[in-house]
């Protein structure tokens, strides 16, 4: 048999031979089939997306031909006809002008993201694994089983050796106090805000709206009041302090700021997102409450939003959509991330074993709302057809998973942990490059709670990947249980801002992760 799959059968008394050729049909390799399917799908997408243009093209050709045959006499007759219907023309024009005026005056103004800043802690606050484990052992609060559990979590977490813990946690024993917690909050918030104001040249007194979110540390006066006092913000500022809303509170804060900007025109809004570790470290041995110790690290962000038309020229992004999903009505979802005391009276945050399943269901609900807002019509048709087929013919038909890569160029998935990123990469059928920003943020900074999506956006900028017109999807999960999405569109080719948190290390990333 030769390379073409040919077989020869010989026979006959005269020594002749009868040749019978059998051609085997060879199956394409799997990767070629996937490539062919990819191009078929892209072809379908472009066809449906440009269907209106294709349909209107013949009409445009007919109109062009007709217009080219119009002579001056025809135009003269049209003018005479309009002169005898002057009243109708004036009425129609007045209605048109009135309608356009009402539309312009009532339409919501765009919300621009002028710039944002992420806090970069000092080097002496780094917490490599060996130091973390040694300090945990020296506190004397953890038994051998708890120490071994923390060691395994660290090794499999996706965190690197250069994440940060607050000053109080570097002492043995840790210096846990209200003063130390305030110091951590001030370092993070003021560090991010100082850099933001320096990069944007905005006078703090021009800020009309301030939204601060921090889940576990809510002193009196509030964190927002601390910022007002530090920067001497104006007396009529509209300030808000969001507490207990988990890692997705950053998107909630943006949504609140957006709503305020739609009401109060010609102003700036600042959103500060952070979490506080100093008073919320768990010193017990309940394993479900030890996981946050291993994942959460110091971090924070400050975002400057504007509804001023003149800021469009210098703004980085425009806010397109915010979609929020809350499953707090379900008891299991409500308790899957829960602050409580263990049997010995020590306070911590417990993570349920059902967390990933609940997160998946909440994400499904969120993207069901988000999909029609962002997906091209080609994907919406496929999704709708699958639902119809499933309903009418076969209940076992797998639901069609929309290709969100056709709607977004970049994804900022909350760096809550390796499992969260893995699950979304699988369920949304993303490629490694789409989750690179999330994995590298988790490796470099750990889980910085609500600010993690901003470290991820800073990573994309530092890599020079954000081009004009690109859309980015920020996805965040939080206690309650909540899944919130924010969609931004780049207004220009975005370069990283000065003093980016990745400025001193971006050339080392991405790194190869081994679990």
C-alpha cells in the first residue's frame, strides 16, 4: 500500500494483473477541523453583522442612478411644488427642531473615565511564602494542621512571592489595633489619590462626588470623611461610604457614581476601592476561614470620572454599561461568603464549599442580562435559536454559550483566586491571553478585593494592548452573593499612566505558573 492508500490485487493465468485501487478518505486532524469551524463562524458573524449594509447597497445604487438622471428642470419643478406647500414645510421643520432639542437636552451625558491609579506598597511590606509561614507559626495561634493547610493553599493559590501585607502583620505578634487599621487605610487610599491627582492635574476642590468602598473596616468618622479631611474637599460634596458589599463593591461604587453624574452635571466623581486586612486577620484553625488569610493582600485604587464634554479629549475610556446581579434572596448564596465567629469566638470570613457553583449560577444570570446589550446580532440569533430548539424538540440540547470574544477585546476577571479565573476561562471559552491580566495580577498583588480589576486594567495598558475602540469587560464577584459587570470603551490608544503599579516589573510578565 502506497502513500495514497492504494492496494493492488494480482490474478490470472497469463501472468497479467488486474489493478483495483481503494482510495481511503482521510479525516482532517482535529486542529484543522477547529480552524475550519472558527472561520465558518467568523464568516457567519461578519455576514449577519453587515446584513443591513448588504441589503441597503442595491437600494443606494438605484437611488444614485436615479439621482444622476435628474436634470435642472426636475429640480425647478420640485422647488415650485415646495413653494405651494410652505406651511407644511414650516410645521414639519418646527416639529423636527423641537424633537431634536428635547432629545439633546434629555439624553444622558456620557460618563468618562479620565484616569485611574492603583496603590503600590513599599518593598518592606512584601510577604514571601517563607516569611508568611514563619510568622504564622510564631504567633502560636495555629496548630500543625492549620499551618500545613495554609502552606498547601499558598502553593496552589497562584500568588507569587512579591505580594504585600500591611505593616501590622509584619510584627510578631501582629500589632492589631484601630490605629494600625487606620494607618493601613490612609496609606492605601492617600497613596492612590495622590498619584491620581498628580497625573490628572485636578484640584481636589473640584471633586463634586466621592464614593468609597471597603467591606470589613468601617470606622467613625468614615473612610470617605478621612479623605474629605485629608484633601480639604468642599463642603457641599456628595460623599458615600459603602461597607460590607464584598469584592464586587468597586463596580457598585462606579454605578453609584455614574447615577450621580447623570443628575449633577459638569462635575467630577472619584471612586476609591480598597479592603483592610489589619483588623480582619483570622487567628483560628477553622480551615474554611483560613483561606482569606492566604489570598487577600494589600491594595487599593482611585478612579476619576467626569461628565464634562471637554474631558472627552483626554479621557481614557467611556462607560458603556453596568449590569448588577444580586442573589441574596437565596439562603445558600447569602451565606457562601460569611463573616462569623468560630467555636472559639475568633472572627473571620468563612468561604462555603458551594462558592464556585453559586458564582457560576450568578454569572449565568448576569450575562443573560448583559448579552443582549453587548453581543452582535449574529450571536443573539444563535442563542435564541438554541433556546427554541431546546424548548420545542429536545430538552437535552446543550445551551449555546455566546462567544463574548466577539463583543470584547479584553477581560478583567476579579482575581479572587485561581479557581475563579479557571472557571470563567472554561465557561466563557476564553483563551489564555484573555485571562492573562487576571492571572498575573493574582500572582503579583494577590487578591486585593474590589480593586483587583483596576490592577488588571493597568496590566493591559502596561502591555500596550489597549487600542482605540477596544471594549473591556470588568467582572467582579462579592458576598451577598453578587456578580457585577462594567463595560468600558477605549477612546484612544491608551498608554499606562505615570507611576503605574506595573512600571517596575511589566517586562518580567507574563510568568509561567506552576501549581
